C-alpha cells in the first residue's frame, strides 16, 4: 500500500513537471513525471502527461500504453479517446474501435468520437460503418470540410460517384486552406477517372484511377496484374523495356521535358539512358532553372522523403518517375510515372556492386567506373531490343484514358516563361 510520504513526493514531482513543461523545459518535465511514477505508479495524471509527451514525439506505442494505464486506473472518457486516436495512427484499427466504443458508453453523441470511429472504419475498409458515424458527426458540424471530404472518399470507394461528388464539392466550399482545397480537388479528379474507367481490374488501372499516375510495367509485367509484386529484381532488359515505354509515351503525348535529374547516385545510369532516349541533358538538382521542365528520376524508391524533398526544392515544374516503387507499405506518396511496384524487395543489376564498393570506402573513380559500366551495358541491351519485347501496345491504355495528373506539367504549360 502506498504510504502518505510516497504519495506526497509523487505529487511534488508531478507538479514540478507541470511547471517545467509550462516553461517549455520539456525534457526536464518528463523526468519529473517519471520520478513521480517511481513514487506512485498509480498516479494517472503523470501517466497521462507522459502519454501526451510520447504522442507529440511520435512514440505512438509508448503513448498508447500510457493512455491504457490511465484508462485502467480511471476508466475516463478522455483516456479511452486518447487510446483510440493513437491506435488509429498505429494502424491497429480494431483495437481503436473498441477503445472509442468505450467512449460512447459514456457519451453516446460525442461528435469527435463518431468522427474518429468513422476514420477508423474508413481506414479499415468498412465504408458503410464509416458513413454511419460520419453522418452523425456531420449533423453537429455541417460546415466542417474534413467530414465532408471523408464522406466523399467513402462514397467514391463504394462506387456512389454522384454522392461522392456532392460531398467533395461541399468540402471544397468549406475548405479554408489552399492545401486542403488542392487535396479535395485530387479526390474530385479521382471520381472523374473512376467514372471514366469503371471497375478497376489491374494495378495499372488502380494507379490511374486513384492517383492519375502512369504504370508502365516491364518485360514480365504489362500492368495488367491485379497486385504489386512481392519482390522484383530488374534485369537490364526489364529496365530497357520500361525506359522505351516511357519514351514512347512522352512522344505520343508531346511532353516538353528539358532535362533528366537523378535523385541519387544509384540512379545515374538510368538517368543517362533516359536522357539519351529523350535527347535532353542530365542535370543535377542544384542546377535546375525556373524555366526547366524536369524529369526527376529514382531507380529504386525505398524512401518517399527523397522524392518529396526534391519536389519541394525544385524551382521549376517537374514530373516524377520511379522505376521500382518500393515504399508503398510506408508511404502513400505516388510518383507520376511508375515502372513496377514491389511490396517487399526491389533491386537493379548494378546495385549490389555499387553498394559493396561504397561499404568498403572505394574511391570516387571506382564508383564512377561501376556506374559507367552499368550505363554502357544498359545502352547495349537497349540497342538489341525488338519491338515485340517493348510491347508498346500496352500504352494504348493511355490513349483511351487521358486524365493523367502530370500532363500539364509535362507539356510545359505551367513553366515560367
């Protein structure tokens, strides 16, 4: 049983933590909260304070554990709500729903709880359940853009395109920020593409309908498969086929690209080959000009942040291409052009040797030699490909369905004169 001195000491540390946190001395405050719990492990306020700290710093599993302790100690509305919100961020939707339903036993009409339940069901893929909760929230907050946006996305997935458009246009009317309006317009355009394409059967159709992106495929994949690969290890012929398809699409659609930009060293052979096919120069990101229309290229996309950073820093319109898209488990970012999507592992032929040289601290000339060899090998393979191997017929999809999101950028229409 907790003694009175221990209880008092815990309160002292907790209150000291509050003062330190108000003074923005957060690390010291956290240490005080931990000391408070050493004296009294059942001090719910200290667990709650730690949970909020962990949540703010992205330590979601730790935050959920602290909030769960608070719920067990007090069983309060806010503790269950906090657990539910954190579990949604962790992708543990069933547990989140259970926690949020506990909130409804305490306040059956709380709109924030119904919104979070709607979000959890939406992310879980249960659109009908999501709509039930979101419509309750909408009754309380009819002018909230985010509610209408999520309702529109539910209707879109259910194929109720008229309802989706109505909800999204309502969301646009109430959206206050440009970034929100831009995001909503992306969903409006997705509705138009789904109307255009009908039922989605393949990964190429899915990337087009959801994102307005072009899935090019490769030697063993013309984009007609229904899911991304688990693993895909490119051969030189695979790469050559994808590059030829990209080049042919660029000519059919009259892109006005001015340069190719590799976003990492591993991509340099690929970028040089593309530049040769497109008859434009290779440039470094720092050499881009405002009047450029750049093709930003990644050989294998493991981290979406690299692409996002390049786009943020580019002083000109840019189209993005990822030969092997390998980050979809971790990020929803989708490039404009995709070679092949691989869920688990993805590689290119010169990658093992290049990484081995780097790991052993090889000098720059050896790294350059490795990449030059890869480029020349790729060019040699490209020169031997037959039209049958390239199979440009699969690109006729993009002659029928033309609402690709990047066409205005690729045509140079948004470039600085």
